[in-house]
């Protein structure tokens, strides 16, 4: 049996290609709301970021999310996303470590 193909996505900040599960998805819903999507299944246009705060800050500085989501993302939304991103980062890293432990077993 052939191994499954792993979907790759590019971080909008550092431009590094990584497996989709290792990135955090930022989604612009059809209603125009911008939020973090940990499941990767919410409807809307998505942009991917590494799980690092440095990548988020780079995306904010270069307005990479504006281009990727094809919508102007205001500073208030960036600030709210930054708070959410810091809170989610620990959860995301823990889930990634747990997943790698499962693969080794």
C-alpha cells in the first residue's frame, strides 16, 4: 500500500512550505469576520501561519494577511488575533508534540 500524500501549505510570513497540520489557519468567513481556525474546516478564505509568534509579527508588519485574505485587516483585528494567537500557540505546540509521540509509538 502506498503512503498517503501529505498536503503542504505555505506560511504567508516566512514562505516556508510545511505539512498542513503543522500550520495555524487564519480564516476570513463569508461574513467578513477574521478568526483563527484550529480545525482547518471553517468555511471561508484561509491563510496559513507557522505556530511561532515571530511569524505572526512578521505577517503583521508586512501585511501578509491582508494580501492572503484579499481583505484589509485592521490593527484592532491584528491585536485581537495576536492575543488569540499567543493563547492558541501553546495548545497548538502541545497537540503537535502529542501527535509526534503517537507516530513514534
